[in-house]
C-alpha cells in the first residue's frame, strides 16, 4: 500500500509545471483556461500573500499526462496580458532547468 502511494505521488509530480512572472491581473481561472489549450489541466495552484492579498506571481499547473506537459514546453514562449511567462517542468521535488534563449 505504501509503495503504491509513493509511486502515485512521484508520478503526479512529473505532470507539474512551475510558472513564474505571472502578471498581477491574471487569475487562476485565466491561467487554467490558457493552459487548457495544451491538454487537460487538473489543477492550477496560485498562492496568495496573506499580508498583501495579492498572488505571489507564480503558480503550479498540473496536467493529466506527460504528453500534455510536453505540448506546453514545445511552444517557444507563453504570453499572458503582454507579459512573458517563465516555465519549468517539475521532476520529483526538483525542477528541470529550461533551455535559456540566447540574446
């Protein structure tokens, strides 16, 4: 039972993407709608600051499958309300570093 739970936990993490530089004006509903074009979004976690009441400008998007995560990562850039989002794929408790664009 514990082994199955551990395996399920680790497989769930693979389908997560960390998103940074989220504009203040974007809601979790809008993020979920945007990312649903790449696949089935299971959850959008957008943490809020208790003191300010504003979100912290980052979130986690959980997809149903690794193929959907790859769909997101294959797109060169993601822009919401004029701001470019920064994405990283989560691998276990760590994040895979994205390829940096040469400037």
